[in-house]
């Protein structure tokens, strides 16, 4: 299976196509990624991963079982019967623990017929790293008879432009989101995050990671585990001690089902203390004072380093890097007025002169079409790339039908620039689907492509003690 991501070779992060017309020039095979293309490898040959029409060939997530794939269900989510990288089906009896599907064992003598439970964690239990004479979770010894390991994130920042992942395969970091925000607004966002006690300014958001299937208590080497990520709830009445290495937290109601299948997790492995995982879908909400930015990561990849105490047990996570592609549609869905006020000082729209209160614009308008932030910085990819063009494409083709394209109205530069027209990867125009009263075309489900982003973090140990009421 292949995960092929290409960016704009030799072009701005949002490709300037020139002019505001719905027509544009595109030539497959010129090594330049252009609207309607998923890839461009400098030729028009089939069979090399990029077709003669400059569309992806075999790749996980296109709904077709190809090459080395065992399954393909149109997504890169684990826990739904097809593992995120399409390498195997998730089914009891395949001899492998499908952790996102809730399996704790598969094929062993002590394993239940449905793979969702095993014999009691009593003295002498096979493949156990702990014993407590029960299979009850959240008491330090899990239902899989493995020591429970959870972590509370104690530093978290949106990564700067030079930090991230390479979605193009050219060896260059791709982080268009940070480029769009610019240095000063990005610094302002990042300095409004964690306090020293682990709570967030103006927010109750507490990011918790829980390891599933961690066989090695030192977290030094493990061929397969999963990390569930959620917004935890403080297990005590005060935030004091949240970062002391033993703080109790609750998980949101329903995040784990009865079989302990998580709503969101990422499959990973550890080699010599270096953990890597993905691709997967994960969502984070980054607090900014009393507001927040939601980052929905498609094709998320995770890298970090595990640390250990004197007893050789894992006691923290360092150098954490979570990368992903933020769909334009997800950014268009964020229209919180306080957030918009924070990132744009212009109150009127360039397309029709309506005020922000009369017809809210979106985070996509700001980060794609451009804005002037309260810091006075010109932000947004159109501004960062120093171009006056009004037709731009997305950066990473998620759905494999070619890069989507957006036309913007920039007015006289004294108003908030707006995305006014959207074009799908095949070149056809996409209209608003009725989900938005203002007819925002970027909210149409056909709009799937996006821009790369990344966050950095570290974490210390914590305890999950149960489910929030």
C-alpha cells in the first residue's frame, strides 16, 4: 500500500493559477502540481504511482483493494474493520491484536472467543505484566493484564513553519498552516496555552494519552501498540498536582465503549525508545485564552521519544510531533466571532460589504484568502506568498481526485478577503450544499483537500481512574 502526498513543486504553498476566471492552464507532466492534479512526477506514464493523467494510482483510502492492500474502506481510520494503513482486516482470529477494535488478545489459549477479553489477571497468567485477580480496567492493571500507562500533555505548541512532516517526499518540511499564521500571531497563540499547574488559560482542556497494548512497561521496544488521545477531565476538584506524574483523570463519557474501543487512537510501534505511528485521523482543540482553534488532522503521523525512571518504567514522552493535513472544509466550519476578532481586524467582507456579525466569515477565509491580524501582521497564505492572484489550490489532495481550487475576493485590501467560488478536483464548480445559510461552498462535503500542519508536545505520566459522569 502507498500513502502518496505531493505538494506544489516550485510554486507557492497555495498555487497561484493567475486571474479570477474559472479557467486555468494545467499541463500534466511538467513537475508542477496544479489544480485537478493529485501528483506530477514529470512524466505521463502509468504504473509509477502517478498516472498518465497526474492522479494517484494505488493508495490506501481510495476504496479499492490494490497492490499489497488487504482491505480499503475509503478512509484511514482504525477500528472499523480495516486498519488505517490498509495492511490487514481487523477481525478476531487473524492472530493479531487489533487494538483500536478493542481486542486484548487473539488466538492464545487464554483468549476469549471474541478476542475482547481474556482469563483473569491472576498470579502466573500468561503474557501478563501485572496481576490483580480481576479484569477490571483503570486500577493500574488493565483487562489485558498489562500495566496501564497514561500521560498528561504538559507542553503543547503549534509548530513553527520549519517543523513538521514531509508530505511531498522531497525531503522538505511541509507546514503551510504555520506559514499562514505568521510568526507573531503564532507566538501569541502559543504563549496563551498551558499554565505551570497543567491547566489551560480560560479553558478546561486537558490532553490525555492512554497506551493500549503496551507490552513493554519501559516503552523501549514494542512492535505494536496504540495511543488513544482525548480531552481529559480533572479527577479532583483542583488543578493542583496535574503534572506531578500521578494525577487522576477521567475520560469523556462514551470515549471508550464497554470493550474499551476508543473513539480516536493511532497505531504505533517503538524501537529503541523512538515511537512512530500513523496515518490516522485525530482531532485537537488548541486553547487561545477564552477561545480555541480545532485542528482536524487527516493523515496524521505521530513521532516521539519515551523516557524512563530508575526502575526502568516509562515516565514521560519527549520531542512529541503530531503532523496532519487540515481540510479546508474543517477550517471553513470554524466561525466563532471571538476567534475571528483575534485573527482579523477587518469587520467587513470584501465580497458584499456585510459586517462580521451580519454574515460571519470563517477561519478558512482568514488562513487561505488572507487577513490583517490584531498584531498588525498580514496573515493567510495569499498574503504570505506575496501574490496578487485570486485563484488558489489546496496543498495536499486527500480524496485522490486532484487538487481543489478556490477563488477569492480581495477587494481593495481594506476588507476581509473571502473565498467566493470552489472547484472540485475534477474542475467542476462546487456550490454551497445548504448546510450554511450563507451558502459557503467550502463547507460542501466534496471539499476534502487541505493544508499541512503540526504541533509539538511533551507529556508526563498520569492515571485514568474512570469515565466522567
